[in-house]
């Protein structure tokens, strides 16, 4: 087996696990969503597993082949995916997998909360930006709320604002990152869903949760995170790279609820910066408030599972430290309580910081090799950092 062949085998095993889990429907831990929410390859490649032990045996055989490869970032990634899938199969088959193992093996992030000093630095930057906007009195939470009120969108304004943002983001993405062709997304407003926004790639729809008050810079963030140059663009990019032979088949697993998740969310959260589209203090504030939110999510889900925090304490933490609105805090706490999805709250923080560090190293005019490394190459957080700018 060559390293390139390994990509095809990895896709077949991963999609086999996905198909087996989906057959359980709402009775499974992912409520029928599957392990790979969006897959733009050929679904018939999936291995046909009749039992979870079938999947374990396939992973064991694959691991033996990967053991013969020379040490390289590619081997590191493949070994990390094998560990992740073994842990996923354990979860899906009913094994009581410790929370720390879910973090380190499935999500591929450190099993630790974000340091308090990091929150101090983020809050200090938010304070600085709020003062630049003339909002200097009151607690930080109160001042963030007042800032949000200055740019709050009336629901009637959302469709036109979305269209304007999506058009500009697409043009910037086409010019600097990847030609997205005729692909576009429509807006779908929802209520009662456990997320702020979601990329429904196959239906060409960006879903937003209208239960959470939406500001202009927050909608801009959702567009860059979910569509251009975020999730939709990554899916378009990887499919083109695989079809052209520039990337291994497993690049198509970029949405997998495992190791790739941190990179996917990191690209999304860095979307505005990747497009060089930070226009004013409002955009800069949105980025820093988002960092506070994702850092709070990382710490809250850790403490919920490791320190005995209650759900209400998490809600309060998301508001006081994460600076989030109550509706958002409750949505995030609900996700934190999910036995499979909860650990992925940490993927946003670690992914964003990793992609941000890589972007800064690449400088103001990233090369084509940079985008191939970021979008077209499967990574762990460790292998992502191995790019010579």
C-alpha cells in the first residue's frame, strides 16, 4: 500500500463507519447525522460493516499497513485518524469512553481548559477596542451588550445584508483563494436549533438561528465561516484537488467529526482575516468576542465533564467570561452536554489559533502552496503547523 492508496482505504473505512452508524438513525449518538456530515465523494466507496468488530478489524489491518510507512507528517496524520476512528467506534458501540480520551484522540486537542491569562489578554483587547468605539463605562459584559445594540440587525434587514456579504465574500475568495464558480448559498432562518449557524452544503443553504440576536459583524462572520472562504469553500477546494490528483482521497473527509474538525472550524473562524476583510473596529471586536466565546466553550465543556460544573454554571460562564448573550449561552451549554458533540466545542478555539498562527507566518500575500497546505491537505493540529512560509 502506498501513502496515496492509504487515503482511499481511509475513506472506505471512515464512510463504512458512517454508513453503519446512520443505519441506526435517531437511536445512535449522532441522531442519524452520521460521522461525516457532508461528503462530496462517491458514497459507494464505503466498506460494508455488519458489526462494530468488523470495523475494528479493518482499522487493525489498515494500521499494520501504515506502520510500514516512513516517518512523515502524512504518517502522523494517518495514525492520528486511526486512533480517532478506534475511539469513535468505541463510543458508537457503547463503550464508556473517558472524556479526556474523546478530546485527545477523537477531536485531537489537548485535554485542558484555556489558561486564565489568555482570557485576560482577550478581555484587555476587547476593552481597548470598545474604548476606541467610545464605549468606556460599565462592566465588560455591559459594554459588549451596548456595542452589540449599536449594530443589531432588524430581522427584516437580514436577507439583504446576507446577500451583500455573501457576494463580497465570494468575490474576495475567487480572487485570492479558489474560484468557486457558480456555487452560491441561500439563507434559511430557523428557530429552536442547537447552533447559531450551519452550512447545509448539499442543499445550498446557510441556516441561521433567529433565536439569537444577530449583529451586522456577527452575520459577516457567519458568512465567512460557513460559506466563503469557510466550510463551503473547503469542500469545493478539496473536491477539485482530489479530482485533479493534487490531494489524496481522504482530503474529502474534511467535515468528519474527528481530527479534521479543528482544522475545518479554524478555517471558518479565520475566514474574515483570510480574506483580508477586517474593515473597522466592529469587525475586530467580533473576532475578539468570538475568541472569548470559543475559549469559554473549551473551558466550560472541560469543567462540565471534569470538574463537576452544573449546566447553569456553564450558562453563567458563557455569559460572564465568554461575553455571550443568554440565548447563545444556553444553546452552547446544550451542545456541551452532548456526549459526542460536546468535546468538539474545543475544536473551535484550538483550530482558530492554529490556523491563525499559520496565516500570520504566511504573511500578507500567501502562496498557492499555502492554500494547498491549508485547504487541500489532511492535517492534525501538529502537522498543520509544519509549513515553511
